[in-house]
C-alpha cells in the first residue's frame, strides 16, 4: 500500500513539474515575442533580424499561464501537499492529554468532511450548471482539436478535485484517529526518530 501511494505521489509530482515547466517556457516565449521586434537591430544576421521584426506578441500566452497557474495550485494542494507541510499552531492542541487530542482530531475531521461535502454540490452547480460559466469563454485560448474557445468553468475545475481530495483525506484521517488515536506531536515524533537512529547505531 505504501509503495502504491509513493508511486501515485511521484506521478502527481511529475504532472505538477510538467505544468510548471510549461508555464516557465510559455513565459519565456511570451517575453521574447513581446520584445523581439525592439531587439532585432542587435542581431547581426539580416534574415534573423527581419524575422524578429515581423514577430508579434502572443496574446494567448497570458491566458494559458493564468489557467495553468490556477490548475497547478489546486492540483498540488489536492494531491501533493501533505498535512505536515502546512504551517500549524498546535501548542494548545499538544498541551492537552491524548484523549482530548483524539476527540479534537475526530471533531476537526468531521467538520472538514461535513463542510466540504455540504459545499460540494453548490460549487459544482455554480461552475458546471451555470449558464454564465458556460457562455463566458477565455478570450484567446481554444481547444486544439475543435478550435472552440475554452469555457471559463474549466479554469476552476481543479477546485472540484481539491474538494473531493480534502473529503477523502479527512475521511482517512478520521478513520486513523478513531483506530490509532491522535497523530503524535512534533516533539514525540522527533524523540521517536532520534531513539530509532540511536538504536540503529
């Protein structure tokens, strides 16, 4: 199970890296196309200088970067960023007894599941069944195969994935908390890791 989860995580990280690479390449291309005509006089080769003079800015690049950036953020938060990667203020949580932490962990997981589940259907309807979201299109981006403009709803599609991932993640956290108790705080985990390393020596 751990190997499968690790492999899935690696695949998700590769997807995020590809999206980030496309954003970077598109940005570099955008800058080059915008200033190529102004820099053409620096080129000593006339054919290349003439080619650069005829270049025009790519209007679609701004929309593509915006689309991919939103996708990257929501996709990464849904499938890559772990709970321990977030900044948390858990001084009071770690100060109470284990039984209290278990209760708070269960309540916190239930609250997240309930709120995300409650807002999932309205969010889906607002994005996918809204006439405005279907009519409003990204101005210069088109579907490669059909040539149709991309509906605005696809810009926010990853948020649906994020909501589903949060529901599944906290469902799993609820199951683990009920079964095994609250997650160990940072000091207990550090002591355990140091003890393990000392035992290995």
